[in-house]
């Protein structure tokens, strides 16, 4: 009987440690899943649900751009129009510098 009691007392810390380790791993995995779900929802909300700026345009090869894309000073950014008039609007801007595009005729 004394041998069984000694073995039980000796294994108790290891069993408790194993229990705490498994419990904390489960909690960590739950928190990780919650965090990744929240990040995915936030990314979706920022990309598709946020209100669009009426000056925002999608340009192939560049992405979202605000302001007049034909201006040489345009920052080609969804957050900033240009350095001289960052909040806009582009109409009546005294720094407007139009970019000339060549037409390609086939």
C-alpha cells in the first residue's frame, strides 16, 4: 500500500502539468481562431463595406486611386491625392499639371 501511495504522489505533479498544458493549448487554439476570424472580417469590412470616396477609381496595374489620374502630380494612392493638394478636390487646383497620353492606332 505504501508503494502505491508513493507512486501516486510522485506522478501527481506530472499529471497536473499534463492537464494544465492540454487546457492551455486548447485555450490558445480557440483564441487563435477567434483572432484570425476577426482579422478576416476586418479585412473584408475595410475592402468591401467601407464607404467609397466619389473621387476613388480603379486603374488596371495600379489599383485604387483617388483624384484625377491624368495629373502628373497625382500620388496614385487610395489615401492621398498629391503632395500639393492631398485632401482635394482636383477641380480648380492651381497646381494641376495634365499628363499627355499618346494614342496607339493599329
